[in-house]
């Protein structure tokens, strides 16, 4: 079991540039979650998918953020245009079901720095 | 909105000491979870609690779901250097969905050999 795979591990970009973060969930997991982690706000849920369909995107901060899941093994989180306040660690997680008795498995995150 | 207060924010302890940290919520929770995040990695689930009063152990770790359903604590006995990391509580007060889970801001644990 390779776990949840995220890429890149680190991304440094200039303000105004487009950023795309990628995630491969654990095979067979029906749920995929995107979280953002900052010192000030901790871990925040941005959006989650069930069977590739977005279920709740109320945590997406602005229209600059978008997420897609074209198939069961791949998801992207895009920020366009990026701003310095988007600097954070972005985590993808997957779970077998959407219920709390089915643990969340997190990837190792993408550390984004926007200058 | 719902808030989770986790304390302490950080702890510096000597190897071998016991550790205690806790979380309190502004509302009644149905589930409490405790995660650990090692440096450069994502959080990993340590213990899950689903009933008020429940006491669960995982090796040297013990966690309890408070009777009031508004708090939970995590104890680590006889700490070792690999216990270093950030410990997060997480809880959920409505529904049973992962989408309703909220996280505390973490307790950063440092262990001096």
C-alpha cells in the first residue's frame, strides 16, 4: 500500500502565477479530501469528493481556488492567480467511506510558498 | 461556529516523563479523534473515541472521551524521543461524516533525551 501520494512536495511561485497541486488517493477509497494547514488557522477542510463528485466545497476560500477529480485515482487543487496569503501546507487525504469509523489517510502534503 | 481549544500549545519534556494534553469544545461532540503529525508528514490517526466516558489505549497512549462530551484528553506514558511531533485532536458534533470533522491547532511535543 503506497498510501496517499501528493506532488510536488514543495512549490515556490510568484504572486499571480497558477499553481496546481496533485493527489493520488489510496486505491479503493471512495472519499478524497483537500485540507490546508497554517499556523494561524490549523487544519481546514477545503473540499471533499465522493466517487469523484464534489460533495462540499464550502471551505474553498475564494473563486481563485478550484478542485477536480477526473477519475478515482487522481485529483488536482488549482490556485489561479496565487497570492502570498495562500502560502501553507496543503494535504490530500482519502478514506474508504465517508464515515468517521473509516480513518482518514493523509498524504505528506505540498508546502506552497507564494512570494 | 464550532471551536476546539487544544492545550498546551507546546511542551518540552525529558525522556521518560509522562505527558498529558487535552481538548475542549464549545459544543457537544459525538466523536473524538487523536492524530499525530511527524515533521514533514501528514497526520496519522492514533486513537478514535465514539462514546462518552470511553477510555482507549494504544501502546503507551491512552485517550478518554469526557463524560460531558465537550472534552477529551490524551496521555503518553514514559515518553521516548520518537514521540516528538504535533498531536491534534479532532471532533465532530453532527452527522457521522468526515466532512464535519474539525481539528484543534495542535500540541507540539519536544522530548529531550
